[in-house]
C-alpha cells in the first residue's frame, strides 16, 4: 500500500526563528517564481483596461494596481499587479512564472485589430524580496532610498551607479519591498542587506508569513480547474476582492457577471482563514456543519509564532457565508475549524 502523503509542516525550529525575524526585523528572499509581461502599442491602455478588472486607465507613471483576468462567464483566469512603467510608453504585468504562459495565451486571444504587443521579459530581470518590520530602515541603511514608494508604486532608483526598480508591495502584516535589476546588482544588494542585518528567509518561512497574512494565492487558493472555477467576489476575505475590482471603470471581459453579483446579491461562499484544532488535514479537505458539506481547505500549515509555547495549526479556504453569519460549529475529519480574524499590521 502506498503511504498517504502528509501535509508539509512549516514549523521547523529554523523556520520559527526565521519567521520571528521577519515579524521583528527583516529578511530577504529571491523572487525566482515571479514573472513579467511588458505590454506596448498605441492601444495598450484601452485594450488592457478592457481585459483586467481594475482601472488601468487611471494609472499614472509608476502607479500600480491588483487585477483579476476573467472569462466572459466571470470566472478567474489569472491575476497580476499592473504598473504604468515610469519614463516609457509601456505597462508591466507582474504575475507568477508558473501561470505566465497561460495568462499570455489568454490575453493574446483577445488581440484582434488592436495595436498591442505582449512580451515575456522575465529572463531580463532578477528580483529580491525584502520583507519585515524593519525593511524600510534597512533600505535607508544601505542607501537605496530614504523615501520608500507608496503602496503598489514602482520607482526607478539608483544604487552605486546601478538602476533598480523598487516596488512597495502589498503588505497586510509587515512591510514588503521588491528590488528588480540585473543579476549582478541583485547579488550585491543581497550581500549588502545581509550585512546590514537581514536574515535569509527560505520558501517555507515566506509561505508561513503568507498564511499569517491570510493572502490568497492564485493556483492554490484561487483556482481555475475542472473542479473549481472561482468568482472574484468569492475571494472577499483579506481584501482580494476590494483590491482587484473597480465598479465604475467601464466595460471589461466578465464585467456583466461581476456587476450582476454586485447588484443582485452576494455569492454563497467566501474565502476565510481558520484556526484548526485536531489533526492536521491535507489541503482539499472538506468542511462540514450540521452534517452537510459547507466548505473546503485550500492551504494548511503548522506555524509556531514568536514567544508561543506551542505551535498552531492554521488554514485558508472557503466557507458558505450563512455558516459564518449563524456562527455554526465547523468540523473536518479529525478536528474543528474556527474562523480567524484578519491580522493586525506590525509597523
């Protein structure tokens, strides 16, 4: 008999110390799983505004916003943060490298008579994430900048004669900055930040922080598959819906369904975080209330918080709205799931 795969545990002793460092100091992590699409052409703004769920036409140079890309039926096909590139006539889409080819194919399908070109520029860029309570102070320490950009803003800065794209990323718990340049410059930045006191955070630690932040990830928590085709309003927890949707921007692909849901009533389920009491289940485990299936866990993790005597079991997933509103007990095979509140920022 083949052994049943066990869910990954995020709470190894080293991961605990590293997570504590992010919550009280700062850490760095290579952005090797982040890709970029450059959109050029005279029709780029009008065309992309008709494809994305946020207001692309309102972006000033350097500004960005978070977006979903939908089917005509309103189902999510991908996500990206879109920036108006400073000092150029281009739009930049930041998304996961794993889903970048599918997103390009989806977008390219709708370029008909438009003067628009899409280019995957990921191989030309190297990135470094700086995250933690003291992230901005470390940037100042190494003389990258004394005035970090506003949230979701991309700024061109100079460091030791090298050009860097500095981004203030979405950060519901602790500040996050992304630094993009050539590989040599990023290697030097990594060394400088480590010398200044940043720890090196592994993928487990970054994932643990994401779970604490309650941030849904496309492909893991936001799905597009044969069994799950999520709607934008179902991602309402922790602001994914409010960050991605603009209700007065004009027409875009899938807008009719989004507007119909908004005007006629809410969706039946919502994205939520849970505290788990019992055994640690695998992702995909169904949730029940009063003997009926009412939801599903999409991410599960064991995390030990700084100064905590014991580890905690936390999860992200979907639950029917009426279950939350009624305060019904929620169970899964082996335990109980307790809805968790959004985190308070640490600044």
